[in-house]
C-alpha cells in the first residue's frame, strides 16, 4: 500500500507533496486564492492542471452524502468518464458548479486521479492505494 505524504502547507512556496492513488507518480498541489475563480494548482512534471478550489469542500460533501466507497475512475478530458465515479461527478452538469471543476481546457480531466489524495492528506477522505481500480470515501 502506498503511503501518502502530507508534506507542505498548500502554498505556492510550500506545496503539498502528494502521490497518485496507485503510488506510481508524485506531484504537488497548492491553493491559489488570487486566481479567478480561486483554484488548486496541480503540478505534474511539466504539466500544470487547475481545479476550482471549492472542489475540496464540494467533493467531501458529495462523498458524505454518498455514504459509501466510490470508484475514482480517472480519465483524460478527451475520454468519457465511467458512470458513478469521482471523475464523472467532477465533470457532471449535476454537480454544484454545473460542469467541469477543471479550469484549463484540454487539461480538465484527471479529477479522479489528483483530487482524492489531497482530500486524504487533509483528513477528509480515505483512499485505496492498489495498482488500479481504487475507491474513496468520506471520513
């Protein structure tokens, strides 16, 4: 089982150091409250993704209401997300923002890959860490 790092305070200068649910890749995230809308910046190698900052609270609230484990179902923006997954919820017209939490066109996917470890690091969720088909649930 991969161990999640909780290093960092979530600022640009001291980002959270995280690992994907499978433990295969390391990445950083930090809050950018000055952006419009306020965002979470996710740096994966040379690629920067951004998700709305409110995704932390919204995802936690949805998981609490769901009440059980939910598959992550990570997918790139150009690929469909499997129904009933965190990824599908992160782009659904039925979620609180009425669509994508991802802010950078072409890089709006992978919500189900990068957001769950952040919620786990913040003590809001439990995430499985198998090689694939991971799930999460609210704490």
